[in-house]
């Protein structure tokens, strides 16, 4: 078996039995990136030296009979808006083109502590604003299943890297679907944890009340393991929850008994592609076959999720991105007349058009007179969406549904129509607004050969339920074992 096709568990087995070394594993992935990433476009920075050094350390620890850590010698690709000490972190923006963080994000420190091998930094929509990775200032990432199609976004580099066999694991971020949607488009697993489950220290902020870091992987077990490493209390992030971290990897194979699954009828109404609907219905039948009961539920305010999200996220973004003024941070224009002109020129030159659109939308919605009418109202609707989930989860354990209305769209297809692009976040953004965890798992392939994802949502802090239920489905199906025909 080729190392770059192996799952995380398979790689760990090979490493622990000393059949292969971490240096061999790292070299296999680095060589694959060198050979094929020009075409895929997943990586913005490859850290060959750093990766090989970390791999050698993992090998030395094993040779000395010590534990190499939960991810000892496993390569990980990190979304390029997570700070890595000494390694460029661009957020796919000209604004931070040359930013080299002086510190590691909490998740990066956890990865290093557990022996992970950081391969490099992967592409995204600029500052994570987008659903296609097309707003990256640096390069286009293709969907490994069909290079004319988008890998999704904003964690498109993460999902494409895994789908193409350029990394077994990746750290992504999800503010309104950015882990789950690209996972769905690329046929891999992606999990957005409960808000506060994973520290945001060192994650460059987009919308702070929605942002959450999480894992992408080939299979459910890979995500469970990566989450195991990155989750947990961190006093450096005041919103990070001080709650115990369950043994997700240890409990993964235990099926859930008497599972009650909720299905939202409205999600299958207009706008959902027939093939996606059929795949999701078939997945629900798999659970029924495993003894689950299925119940129709309602989320009455879910239809307002896109409008609510696209007010709250830009408002927070406009505030968070104010720091990029060319003085404290980021690109500074060379030509300007006075101080105000310097700000305008620096920001005008270095932000792309989608980022500018968000800043303008947010600034406008927060301005005096509009604040009550838009921002405050959006906060109230957000509360009602959360209430809908609280009510639903009194009746069911999990909610199953589509991740996205369609399979991966073509690159460029929605670029000129931001509203259509925003509307496609209908099924994912609800989880961010409510703060609950959600997972996307491979659940089908369309006639055109593009992956289809299944989304499972669980109550806050019930990642255990999410992972075990996902694993139950995975055991019955083989979608997660498929590779693009071109590979
Ligand atoms: N597509 C959404 C947006 O553009 C989600 C982005 C994200 O989750 N980072 O805002």
C-alpha cells in the first residue's frame, strides 16, 4: 500500500511497529506534494526542513522506547490562517504576504507536543471569507475529483490536500461552514467542534463569535484523533471552554443504541439538488437499518440563517480587520499623501474585493441607525435559531441532512453572484450561529463523479455522539475509501 493513500490509523500502525519510519512517511508526502501540487494548488508554503526535523524527532522517540505522542510522525497540513512560529502565515491575503508569526497558535503547539509533522500551510479564501477558495490572493486550488470544479472553501486547500493524497490530516476553520462544505465537495471528513471546544489563540480572527478550528481527514477515526489532540481548555482564549475532553478515539467503535435521528423536511424542499437529496435519504435509511428511529423535526428559524450569518459575520469581520492598517500590521502602501490616505491606500491595495465587500457590509450594518435595525435584530434571530436546536434536541439525538445544496460547483460559476454563493451556506451556517458541533462525511458520488456529503449535527459538547454515529455509518459504507479516478 502506498503511504500517501494510508489512513491515519494505518500510518500509526506502520510507525508503531517500526515497519516504516516517520522520515519515510514525511518524505513520501513531501515528494507527492512536489510532484502533484502544482496541479492541485493546495499548498501556499511547504516546510520540508521543518517536517523532516519533526519526523526525525518522532523516530528518535520511538527508537528510545518513549511514546512519540498521539500523532507521532503523522503529517498534518495547516490552514494558512493559523499562526506558526517562524513560518509564513498569509491568510491568503496580500495584506499578510510577508507575515511570519513570532508564536505558535495553541492548536499548533498541541500538534507539535503530540509529535505531528507539519507539512506546511494550505490555501483558503482570503481571511476565510468565501466558499470556493477562489478569493485567495495567491493561487487557485482545484477539486481533485474534477479540476474544473471548486474544492469548496474556505478550507479548500485542506480538503483538496486530503482528497489528493497530499496529507492525511489537516486543520481547518469553520465560521459558517468552511470545514464541512469543502469536506463535502472533496469527499473527505470534516468536523466543526462546539464553539469553545478548541482554543482560537493564534487563529487569525474573521468573526470571533463564530470561528472554530477543527479537523479534516480521510476517515472518521482521523478526525477523532486530531480533535483529541487540539481540544481542551486554554486560558489564552477567554471563550475556550473549561470542560473535560472525553476519550473520543477510545470510544469510537462503540455503536450508539436506540439512536433517534431528526430530519428537517424543509431542508429537502426547493433548491436541494435531487442527487444530493437521494444520497442523504439513503444515508438516513442506513441508520434506520442499524436500529435508529427517524423523526421529522422543524427548525422554524433556520430559513433565516443565511441572512443572519451574513450580518453577524461581516460586522465582526469589519471590527476584526480594522487592525490591518499598515502600521500595527500588514502591508503599507509606498505612496500616500497623509496619514488617512496611507490607511486608505494600504487597505485598498492589499485587501481583495470579497474582503472589502464584507468590511463595507459590516461597517454599514454597525453604523448608527442601522445597528438596531440589522445587527441587533440578527443577534435576536440567532438566539431563536439556538432555541430551535434546543427544542429539537429534546426529541432527537442527532440531526441528519445535506451539507450543501449541490455538489461542487465549477470554478468561476458563482464568482459573479455573491448572493448565490452566500445562499449555499444555508445548511452549514446554522451550526455556527447555534454554536453546536457538526460533521460532514462522504455519503455518495454523483453521476458526474463528484462527492456528496452527509451532515450530522449534535447538541453542544456532544462530539462523542457525532463521531460514533459517523463511524457507524462509515462501517456500513465505502464512500470514504474512494479516490478520484485521476489519481
Ligand atoms: N462561506 C462562508 C463565508 O464566506 C463561510 C466561511 C467560513 O466558514 N470561514 O463567510
